[in-house]
C-alpha cells in the first residue's frame, strides 16, 4: 500500500521462522520502490530473531537509495523484544 510516497507494510500475529520468508518478500517489494517504508507492527503479538533479521536487512537495503524504514509503535512485549535485540531505534513516532 502506498500513502503519500510511503510504502506501508502491515504485519500481524506471530512473526517467527514460519513466516520469515513471506515477510522478506513483502519487505523486498516495499523497499524496491525507493520510497520510505513504514512497517506497521502494532498487531504483532510475538517476534523472533528470524523476523528481526528481516527487518534489519530491509532497513539496510532501504538506506541504499536514501530511503528509510521505520516501525510503528509495537505492543509492549514486542517493544521489549526489539529493545533486547538492540533494534528499538527503528521504532518511529506516530
């Protein structure tokens, strides 16, 4: 979904190894536009390292053309996981 030259990727449910490839595909598609990317993680109830890796990979790829990738504010338990993984800096302000 494109809103005001920004790609929006909506994730929900449990983000684990079982869905990591699908997340990679969605993020690759969004990043390939060269637009800023906002990943809505407000409906994510769990995230593991495989999906955090995909977020970091997409973040790095977005920076190549000068775009950004940010996350919407997550649920407290997901925020804590992102903080422990030292990637909370990707969380943007709404």
